[in-house]
C-alpha cells in the first residue's frame, strides 16, 4: 500500500476533477488520504474559477481580435486623488489570449502580490509604456487633463503602435479606435495589466519621496490625505511635490497669503 506522502505527491499531479486517480484514492479510508484528496479538489476548483474569471476579463479583447485588431493597448492611471505626487499612467499590450494568474484591478490585489504580478506583466507583455504628470502640471491644467496627458505619454512610450485602445473610464482625442470602459481595470485584462504597472511604478516613486521628504508617511499613504499625512502638513508645512490646487493645501497657502 502506498504511503500517505506518496499519495499526496501523486495528487499534486492531478489537474482534473474527473481524473480516475481521485476516485481510486477515495477508496483509501485513511483520514490523511481523505484530507489530501479534499485539499487537492479545492485547489483544482480554485484554479478553474481563476481561469474562468480571467477568461471573462478577456471578453473585450477577444471581440476585438475577431474584428481584426491585433495590437490592443489597455490604459489606466493611478494617483488622481492624492494630495501629493504625480499622476501615473501605463499602457500595456498583451499577447492574444494572455492570462496572468491573480491579475485584477490593482486595488483588489493584495499588496504582497503586487510585485509578483507586476513582474509577470512585464515578462509577458508585448509592450509597456509609462507616462506621468507631476504636481506642477496637475495644478496648471487640472487633474482630469493631466491624467489624459499622462495616458498619451504612456502610449508614446510603447515600442509597438496599438491599433485599438481599451481605456479605464476615459476618452482620448487621438486618431486610434478606442473604447472607454467603466471599471475597466476589473473588466479588461489589458486595462488591469496597465493598472498594476501604474500602481507599482507610482508606489515606488512615493517611497523614494518619503526619504526626500520625511514626516509625511508617503511610503505608506502614497500621497493620500491620511491622518499621518495631514499631521505632517500641519507640523512641517507644504513640500515641493504637494498639489497646491487640492484641499487642504490650497487653503493653507491662502491663509499664509492673508497673513502676509
């Protein structure tokens, strides 16, 4: 009779819930074997569920491939809401049918998985472009326009020319066919890929800024108006990367001017 460990090793090779070995092993009444079977079944089901989720996130892309498009760029941004730092956009062209396990809206991916999935996107993508607009541009043209500029810059950095754009809730005035998708980072794998690239890129920048401007907790809040960030503003004042058209920074500056 095979040992429980040997059966566990054999179960690891099973990838189908209808594999005959599962039925065969089920006849073994040892509790260790029964637990191993259930554990493997759950793992297989989780993989099937993940594959189905990824397949559903490829629906927009599959329809476009059928229509004859070949290089589809997903575009997304990160950093519209923070009080400090740039808005960062990414454009990603994935190969047809490309599935990256765990890829989703970057806000839904556990932080400990960010780097791994980011690297998987870089490894599998046909092209990746990154664009950013700093706080000065944001203050000059407003965050909405700055986001569009960052997206256009990301597109310009691609080594392949896209023939179709899938954009997260935005339209760009470009002569390239495009679709704006609400919650695109949760409904298109190409946009989700752009989302994680933009997220990791911006998070790294804000971690570096935390060293340059300590006391605002940029490494953790990435520029959003958390309690630590607001306390830092009161205690240390406004830095060169703060957005002066965003509250409460705008009011802080007006207060200084009034006193002056």
